[in-house]
């Protein structure tokens, strides 16, 4: 076997190709070469599905190359032949650009190519939900009655069976046992026009002629999402149309970063979309969550555009409709979540990533791609304009601006900012002694909003009643049986839940260790805060927004109707508040525990905290309209709090980038996280140490750039370091993951810091291939996460 990416062989127009390279849907990192049997020569193409032998079984695979001669030195002995064409209609072939995109994802994220191919397959094909049916044509009926001897035995038997079934038969019904030969016979009959294939996609495609088109917007735009695209341009963004026209007119890849919020960002989006459509090119808009995708689609529809939505909020069948509708000339705009970045839309002129810093853009399962980077790749391939938009861009994007890889467009209107006060709870010892999060300034702010009959919001990014149920005698807290985390206590439903695996337990009446009955909740979540607010303000109408109260889109819509009708006085919630269209709606916003999450073992903790606080501030009215925000923190001198109070993003950006540079974290280094997990902890630890040893050997052998003395910077567990600019590769670990056990599996980690991403992925792939050939006691698994969003 060989890797076809290392060579390209021209195909003679007079000689049929004799070999194909096939990618299989397995955790395999390379394609496999097969012979083309005589009966299929001239009938196979790149992007076509085939059935091939693999070991003792047959598997479906995708052809990614065809050629007449093997490259010099490639073995030609022992090659197996393709069994047959798969049950795929001609319009389900993948284009070369789709195949190339899947290959790029595989290379960029050190993922098996077979799993990356699935990303570019149509949703119905991917889910395999509905099987196609086969019907006999009139031509087939005539052949069966007049000249059946001209057909083979298998073809004749199939025609006879179909003649008795006017409603058709599925492929599974036709091939209960001898699938390979039946599929080959089916393809022969299809090519001769004796049968016809009706698939689920064809049926679904027909539904688009109805009055209500799947993926289009068919509901009125909620008032809080209303946007006037014909309004005068914001003074701050007056230069934006010229910037867009300049970028589009270059006919080459151009990358822009927009730092703006609210209506300014929407106005910039509309102008960019309109300029792109005027040039006859198409638009792809990617965002991190379904609600925001719907909101953007609704704004575009209200402006007279016809966007298609593609996200997980649609059923698999509906996503299939949208996927195939993308091919229509009438489709000019696609809006969706990270899956939409693989939509087969051509002639792209604009790729817009909304909320580019959103962690939801990173896929958590293999292949662990980041939709922002895939969007960048698509813009590069189509010579399109890439726009990364955010009210608080990621440090990776600011780093790209520093390297002149992007141009920043900062459009901030400080006139719409509220007054922000940062207060220290230590200044209110009486409130602290009472154990309440709501100190007297926060209570007075809520009281003042109630007097004004205006909306007040309390933001706390921690759900449940309490973070832990604590034994006052021995200090023990109930933990999840499958994960190494404490269980969150919910008083209203009287249960405890693990936020990692979702397992629940009844609340115990005594401590499991010392049998004490002195169990008390420690810490505050949204449920406990709601209870406290209702006690303090019994006449207030209080609502709570978290994953316990908002489970479906209909719940969010119902909550929005309550807000629009003025039926709520105080709203308490987690980050879900930011997805309900509440921007600039509140007279008072309180953040009682701004430090939550700051001390998580993650170098991005300060950035995440700051972004959440910026979003909370944007919920308040402008200062001229009486908008006030109170942020309660024990670290008033933290650069995030200073930047928030002064409304100056650079006061956060400067110190945080300095910290990242000193410790060699992104955007100054690439990270590759290597995870070893399994059911037996000793085997996991041994596997992690073995992996680290292989990495050390690889660097010490000179294959990978290391430190000044040629050796890798290897840090044992518990040791920290500051690396200079000359350091090339740093190996941290191995050590137990921050959550050493999750869903019943123990986990250890190794972290690579590399200057070159290619260096990191090559190290990871070459060493993991060695590990995967060895024994895997305790269901041992080795995973690679390139540019991880979290540390565990």
C-alpha cells in the first residue's frame, strides 16, 4: 500500500485506469489501493462510493484517486479488487474540492481521513436513516418479457422480483445475503435504464416546491431582533463599505477582523452580504449556536434576502433538503452552525464567522476541527473575503493581526456603553457574614430598577442550587461514580447531577463516610440565587434562564414572549441570557460572582471570564438611558476588571498577550493535547509515560526541532517553566487530566507546545501509530486534539 498524495499519475484518454485509492470509514489515516476489475473499468470515478474487501469483511469506501500505473517501487502483488459500486446515485458523488477539504481537515487536525470524509457527505447519506427504493421501468418490463436471456442470472432474478412489487423494494430487501453480487447487478440494471432508483433525498427535494421551504425563514422577526438595514451608517463604521469593496475586488483571499457589537456588527454584515451578491458570488455565514444562526437568518430575511439555514436544530431529513438545495442557483446565502462550514456551496465570495471566539465552533469529537479555521481554508480555496466578527475577539485573532495576517476593523461606539462599577465584597463584611452573594449595592440596584418598573438582570454562570453538598463533620462531598467530580445539588427537584456525564443521584440523608446528618449546600447557583431574590423582593416577577428551564427552542420563544409583554421584572441566568436577544434591554445588570471560573486550571480562564463579563455589560442600556452594571469581584486590580470598568479592551489585551508570550501559549505557540484514556488507571498511566518517551526519543533523535542543546524541553509532573523565544518544542507531562476520570474512564494527558503546527501533528501521528500497534489493556485509547479549546 502507498500514499497517493505523494504522486500524481496522468490518465491516458485511451487506456482505462486500473487502480483506485479508497478511503474507508474507519480510524485509518491513509487510503488503500485496489484493482479495478474488468467489469468496472471505465465506470469508476473520483468521489464515487464502492464496496471493497477489507480483511474478512466488505466495507463501503470512497474513491479519492484513479490511475493507470502504480508509482515506481509500489508493490503490485496481493492487491485486492473492488467488489462493486455502492448504492449511491450519481448526484451523491463528492467533488474534488470536497475531497480535498476533507483531506485538509485530516492533515490539519491529525485525524483519520475516513472519519473526515463523513463531514462532507450529505446528511441523509451520513445518517443512513432512509434507504432508497428500486422500481422496474417500462423498458425493464419489456426486456423481461421479450429478451431476458440477454441479461445475467442475477439481473434477471432482480427484474422478476421487482415486477411483482409495484411499490418497489429497498436495497436491503433485495440483498439480504449476497449483497456484493446484488449491488453489482443493481448498478448494471440502472446503467441500462431497466430500473430506477428513488432515494430519500429525491423525495425530500420535491418538497421544496411547497409553500413552506425547509431551511427558509417562515416566522416573523421578534421585536428584540428587529434591525433596520436601510438606516444611516454608523459613524464609527462609515469606512466599512469601501473596505469590503476593496477586499472583494482583489479577487484573492483577504482576511478581516471586526471588533464591534450590536447593530454596528449587523450593519457591517448586511453591507458585506449585499456587496458580495452584487458581484454574483455567494455567502456562507457560520456561528456557534443554533439560536444565533436563526437570529442572523431572520435578520437577513427581514432585509429581503433568502438565506438557507443549516444546523442541528433541523431534523436529518430537513438538513438533507438544505444540503441539496445549496446546489440550486437560487441559493445565495447559507447560515448555520459549524456543520454548515462543509456545505457544498460554490463561488463563495464572503465567508463570515459570527462570534469567532465561541468555543462551540470547536468539535469535541473526532475529528476535532475548528469551524473558524475550516472557514478560513474555504475562503483561501475560493479566493473569498473572510470576516471574523466579534464583540470580544479571541486572542488568537488578535495575534494574527499582530503578525499582519489579518486587518483589524475596530468599530466601538462608547456612547452606547452603560456605567460600569466594580465593587469588592470585602467592603461589605455584614453581607459576607450572612453568606449572601447579593451585597447591599447589588440589592439597591435591583430595588431601584423595580421602582423604575424596568428590567433587571442578574448574571451568574453556574446553574443548580449549590456546587456541592458538603458534610460539616468530615468534609466529604458526594461524587459521581463514573467521573472524578462532585455532584451539583438541585433543591427544587431534590437530586444531584454530574455535569459531565449527566448521571443523577437522590439526595442522601447522611454522609456516606462518617454517617453524619450535617449535610449543607456550599456555593451558589442560579437556583439558589433565584430563591434568595424571591425572598428579598416578594412582589417582583422573577424568571430564571439556564439549561434546566430552557431545554428547547420553544422554551426560549416562550420566555421571549414574557419579556416582550413586560411580564418579568428580574431575570436570573447563565450564559444562556446572551442568546435571548436581551442586548441593551436592562436598566440594571448585576454580576454577583465575577470570579467564577477564573481559577480553573486553564490558561484561557481569564479570557473566558472577560468575554462573559463583556457580554453581560452589553445587556444593559446605554448610560444616557440610565443603564448601570455592577460587577462584584475579590480581584478589583485584575486587568480584566480594569479593562471592563474603563471600557478599554486594550487594557485586557496587552497584559494577557504578554502572559501568553512569556509562557509560550497561543497565539505564540500551537498546542497539541495528547489524551490517554481507559478503564484501568495503571494501564492508562503506563500508556501515557510510553507516549512521552516516544516523543522524547523523536526529538532527541533530531527528527524534531527541540531546545538550544538539541534536546526537548520535557517537564515532569508538577514542574512549570518559562521558555524563551528560541525554544522549539516543549513537552509537558504526562500527568493526570484536570478531570482525571470522566464517564468511567481514567485519563492522562501530555501537552506539546510547538512553533510549527506541522511539527506537532507529525510528532503526534508518528508516535500514536506505534502505540496503536501494541496491546491495549483496559480499552486503552489514544487521542490527539490539535489546538484544543480546553485543557481537559
